[in-house]
C-alpha cells in the first residue's frame, strides 16, 4: 500500500486490505479516531474510522473495520499501544458497535495534562500550540454517514490522527523528564475501566445525584426504575431523556405511587408512558422492598464539617500538584477527595495509588491526620 505522503486521502476499502496492513506492522503503535452520529439514538452510529501507523494514515468505512479480524484483535491487544485523544466516546462506540473493550489505550489528552500542557485541552489547541498548525474544524458537525464524504471531511478526519504520533513523542519526553513514564498508561487504563463500569445498568442509579435525599427503600426503587429505563433505552435505541428523564425517575421513587392514577401526579411524567408502561412500573415499585444486606446508597453532598476537611485536603494536594506541574483535577479528582472525606482512612488508599505514590508520600501523614475521625 502507498503510504500517506501528501494531503490526499487514502482509503482502505476491503477487510482483507486492513488485515494485511495491520499484520505488516505487528505490535506497532496505532493512532485511532472515529467519527459518528448520535442525535436521536442511545447508541452512537459509526460513520468513519481513522487509523495511522507512523506516516501512514488511512480512512476506513465502519463495515470494513467491523469485518476485519485483525482490527478487532488489535483493539483488544494490551501489548499494542493505541493512541487516542479525549477517548471516552470512541471507547463507548467500540464497546457497543464491535462488542470489544479496547485495552492498551493511551489518551493523549491525559498525557498532555500530565506533561504540564494543561487540563482538558482540546486537540486543535494543543496541535496549534506545539506544531503551529491551525486545524479547520468546520466539518466537525457534518454528516459522517453520507457517502462519498466531501474533501473537507476527509481532510478533517485525517488531521484528527495526523499529529497523534508526534504528540505522543512530546508527551513521553516530558514525562521522562518528570519521572512519570508509567502515569499515562496507568491513568488511561483507570479511566477506561471506570467508563466501562458505568455501562452497567444496575449501577446507573448512582449517577443520579439528585436522588441522594431519598430513603433506603426509595433509592432501591430508584435503582430498579433506572435499570428498567436503561434496558428500554438499549432495546429501543433511544436516548435516556426520550424514554424517561432522571427527574421523573426520582419523582416516581419519591412518590411511590400505588396506582396509575397516583402516577399522573408525578411531575413531567408523560401520560403515554403511564398508559403503555404503567403496569410494569407499578410492579417494579411494589416488588421492591428494603434489601437485606448491602445496598450502595447514592453519595450525598458533603456536610459542613466535611467541607472543611475537603478544603484542607485539597490544599495539600494543590501544593503537590503545583510542585510537579500536574493539574489537581488529575492528581486528585474532586470525587476521589469527597469519597475519602466521607469514608475516612478506609477509602484513602486510592488517593496515592500507582504513579501518585511517589508524589504523595512526603505528605501522607498530613493526609492521614486530616482524615482521622
């Protein structure tokens, strides 16, 4: 195959071609990006896959990628690094489209943050900062399902992977200087695992922070209702708000209606939902009692006393973050700090695991003192 030596778009049009190209470069670092549509569906609809190895950049139709055994194997190969940028939506696409959980992924947006380039910096901005190239983003919201793609779309798509390899080189050099060579892989893996855990319908209720004030039975009802909605979204391929918004689920769990008539009083609950699914929802509500054994409650907001501890803890981590030029949002995410404050020393371990250990060790006693009951 002809390598990418110009701005002309090169396509891989057959699964056998993609298999051959990937097999020619076993284990080599693979730059990956995707384009997709997601307006009125629960699942993203794949529109394009962009792949690069070194200077070779290719565009691939989704049906070609899906039929390539080598491609699926490459995405699931922990020993083959995959370079992505702001990878959450790409990983979700691969999970639902190809039923594969990509491993060996390296999110270079995380890498940029660790390297001192700023937290949550957009791809176009970092490319312009490091390489002096201004990217045309006019095709961002274009129709990626149409064929043929317009030349502007092809160029946009190629630009999204053209700078991943040189950006990776820059990140590695900076991390080497900072003694954080393992941090990018560790943090990318952690991020990916947390993303896939969120895909569990049975635990999605924990993301409805507005439900924290409900009592134990109401939260258990909320769990069942939320799990029901998640399954409906998947079966009907509809966005969550198009099935039932979070606020309506919380309203149902709070009111615990015993009839369709009582359901009608729940704010913003559509009548069509009551007519079509009322019996199912009532069954879920009535059959849900107080669970014997462990049940994970939705994490409440911090109390006033906990807020004081949180501020003390954050200041300690802020000092460490500034000293090592690592964003505090990455070093000590707010959720981690809040969980540590609410659960004490028992949950403090994840504050200094992996790459964080060496950075936090000098202040570990201070952290323990703050979290002492």
